[in-house]
């Protein structure tokens, strides 16, 4: 063939290839079975093992894997189409009994065929009956709205449990990751200090060379260092310290040091560490005393529930805010060490209040949903004593459905959720009370409550600690801002109202229309009674209860957070809230900041987030903690610890309120993007969801507000832009746009997927 002919043919083939590639659609990714990513992974005592599920199943050794117990598991995936307005219009799933069958596109257990549907989450398995203790293999392909097909995804496998059930929440095993110190230094007395950079629940691993048997090495392990740079031997509160004495063997050896269990967190109500992991201790520092031995290596095994560090990111023009984000995100990862939401290391007990904040901040940090489901299931049957925390089960249940789009846990627990509303404690106008003699044995049994820390009935908590504190003088005011407890109080009934709203919406999602109507009517009745009984007619603020005129921060912030304040009273309530500052615990700030951002008080919200007062997240950093603490300072709670996720509210507040990214429909099918920058000049966020990554970045000047958004395929957005005047000019992707005026915002609805650039020119 003539050389020119060869050249012509090559050009034709290249053009054809470019056209084909231009029309091709990337295959789906992030395949999940029952919401689990990496269902095909294998671990040995928490450490990743390079084995397939089938190899692990056939091995004589014991490995850890995620077991799927559901007879009809759910499948989901992420569509990878970067074109604007892209969406999935069809899919085809293959489930096979062997890799060879799947490779040959033979779905011998299920071939869904081409299903004309845009659903990509919660796809119910409809194939042959799954067998127990069996490995299956699956893949999926999709078509977009241009009818362009993708290739099949990478094959993924999963293994079923020994017993198949109608439904059981799946979960991953706990995992270990080996870390080296970020810094080591010689101390004046020949001791050596190793700093791992942050606090984590971990185990210590060392490699040492000794000249003789019987030498003893003293090892100080702790969360804090003293003024001289040594590991703090007598830390305040329950900040952790442990002295280990290691008997050395002659020669070079590896040592896996064991921590003894602590009676404070291994009691009957505590979540115990599984045998395949062993006991852990939270620590950052290791100090080797009089180190004249040949220390070859000091490392630690960090233990946590699987966590995707790349799932979320945040960066802003405020360096302190960035540090608070890092602090909160690391806390969520580190405190997952039991696989359930617990109160930290002091008790290792699940509490509803901890779980609610942990749940929201976990969603803001990683696209992981089953830990919240398992924690809700546990808490339903292991109730704790505060009244409000029983009601918070309903908030947790609603968040579960809203963020995961998977209502199976709620459906299973629905009969048990109903008593958690505490309707048995209501009077005719709907308000509830724990102090009017209605807590009989049938009531406590209905909510699965038994004696807890000496309490035999529910009691109102408002905030913690209450007056008197722990190990502090009886006159200590506590964290309730002087709240006056009466028979019927505003905080409990604010939570009761919000629980009814959540139950109404869950009933609708479950198709329980009669229930939904009842809960709507009950919520309306409670709201009317709340406003009639708890609003001070002279000041317009919210009273703590019927028989007092005292208005605490808590009564007002909860009413504002849950939309119980009439429009005409909002300015007075907000002014009162601002006058009280941070007069609540780290737990209370979840609702304080929710209230402020819901009321568009972004500047004050940011002021509290970045405060440098003693009652601040900055103080946690200043104290030396790298996880959020149980209280603002040990001065406020004498037995506090340094690893409490209920202090990590900034993680979800930054995502949900400051950057304004929240799901309006389950699993982020419709996404709200409502940034409230306050005085912040710029910020950018990445958040992973079941539909893919959401990216939001803004810059703010006196002349304009610019926003860049990336909305994943198969979703739509509702975008809010800060408004200055009615004459603002709105521009989307270089073109002028008419937007709807809504208070302090311009609103654009039905925003298609893809990348968009927005401007508000003032």
C-alpha cells in the first residue's frame, strides 16, 4: 500500500476512535451492596489481607469480612457523566455465582435486563434466592439521557451470612492502620518522646534490640504532655495516661504491647472491643524512659471503622475555621473505634444525644450510613435516662432516611419508634411532662428503659452537666444557663414537637397515611400549646416553663431551631440568644448553631464557631487536644475526656449551614446549596454522597458574590445566593438570570447537574 494511503487510513481510524470515545460513557463506580463500599475486602485481625472473598472462605484461618444477611440486598452506584444536565435513564445489573460467568456477561442468579429507570440507589435484588455463606459477583452498566451506554463497571463480590434474614443492617469489621510518629526528640533526662501528631484509639507496636534478657523498659503513653514536654503523668479529668513496663528479650524483637481494660469503660452497658482487635487506648504521645536501649522502631496500630479520608474536604480563608474542621473531622473518624456511636473513652456507652450529633457529622465527613443505622437499632432497645434523648431517636431515624434514602431500618423499627414520642406523657393540649406521675412500668417497658445509673424513670436534662457538676462545688452553675425546671418545660416540648414532625414525614415515606395525618395534627396541637404557654407576653422570648418567667438560652435556641417561634417574635428571640453567648455545653451548640443559621444569623454563627474565648473549639486546640472534648474545659466538667464526638458539631454545621449543602429529598436526589458566608471571604467544600461528589466554592467581596457548584448526575439543585438589594444582578454561566427573591436570598430552582458558575453583582 502507498505510504499516503497508510497515512490516510491512520487518520480515518483516529477520527473514528475520537468519535467513539466522545460518545462513550464512563462505567459506573462506587458500587455498594446494602450501602457498603468495599464489600469484597478481607481483613486479618483488622489488617487488610490480599485475598478474595472466596479464598478467605476456603481458608482454615479466621478472616474478617462484611456479611450480607438480607434476602434481597440493595445495590447502588455512582454515574460518571460530566456533561451538564446528565442523568441515568436505564441500567442493567448482572449477578453471578462465579467470576467466569460474570466475565461472560452471564447473570445466572440475576439478569435485570435493561431497566428503563433513573434510580441508582436502593435497587432491590430480584434474582434467585441467595444461599447462605456464599460468594456472589455483580456488575452494572447504565445509559444516559442521550441513550449512550457505558461499559460494565468493575466487578464487585459480596458474601452472604450463615443465616439469611428479611433485613439486617450490614456493617464492615473494625480495621487497623499502622502509623509512624511524625516527630521524635530526645528529652533532657535521656528519655525519648514520640509524637504521632494526633490522638487516636490505638495499640502500641515496637521493635527493640536488647543486649540481655530481663531488661525492663518503662513506657509512658498518653494524650497530653506537660510544660516540660514530657508525657503528662497526672492529667486532669479523664485525659488518658498509662505506664507500661516491658520485659525485654535478648536480641532484636518485635513487641505488641497490650493495654489492660479499664473498669470505667468495660461495664455491662459498654460496647466492648472484639477479640480480633483487642483493647485500645486513646493516645498521641509515647515516652521511653532512660532510653539506653537500641530502639529500632516505634509505631501504633490505629483502630477505627473504615473511613474514606478523601470523601470530604473543606478549606476557607479563615485558618482557625480550617483547624476546627480538621479537629472535628478527625474526631468522627477516631471515635468510630467500636463500630457504634459511643460517648468516647470514658464510658464507651451509646447515648442518643451523642449519636445524633455523631450521625450528622459522620454524613458530613464520609458517605457512610450503616454505622448510624446500627446505632439507632441499638439505642431503641438500650434507652438512656434523659427525656429529650428518647425523643432524639426520631430525629436520628429521619436523618437516616433523608441521607441514605434507605428506609428499611426505620420500617423495621417503626413500631418501636412510636413509644419514643412519649405521647403517653401528654396532657390534652399535647404538651408532655415526666413529672406528673404518668411513668408507670408499662410506659418504661414500651420505650425499653430500665434502671440507668440509678435512674428509674426519665428525667429532663436540658444540657449537661447540670448544677453541681462532677467533682465541682455544689454551687457550680452547670451548663443549663440557669434553666428553671417546672412540670412542663419548653426544651422537652420543643424536642417533642420536632420528633412529631419527623414521625409525620417517616409515616408518609412508609405509606402510613393515617399515622401521618395523626402526627401532623398532634404536631400542630403541640405548636399551638407551646406558643400559648411558653412565650413571655412582656418580652416575646421563650420561658423555660409554665411556672417561671426565666428565659434561658436553651429554651430560646431550641424553639428557634425547630421553627416554634412566631415570625413577629423572632427578632426578640434572636436578640436574647445573642445576649447569652455560648452559655451551653459543647452538646448544646449543635442546636444553637442550627438555630442561628436557620434564622440567617450567619455572622454571629461564624463568630461563635471561631471564638477564641475559653468556651470555644479554639480552646480545645489551645489545650492540646486533637479530638473534640467532652466539655469546653476541665474547669466546666471535672471528669471530662479528650475524645468526645458530641463536641464535633462544627463538622456538620460547616457543611449543612455555612456551606449550605443539605438533602431536600432522600439520598440527595434534590440538593439544597445555600451558602451563608457571614464575614468569610472564601471557602470551598467537597462532599461525597450516594449520587457522587458535590463541590461548592465561593468568594465574597463588597462588589459581588461568586459561587461555583458541581452537582452530580441524576440530581437537581436548589441554589440560594446572598442578596443585598432588589437591584442585584444575577448571572449564571455568563448569562443574566431572573431569580426568585426569598428574604435575604435569591433562589434558583431545578438546577441541572454539572458545573455552574454564579455571580451576584451588587
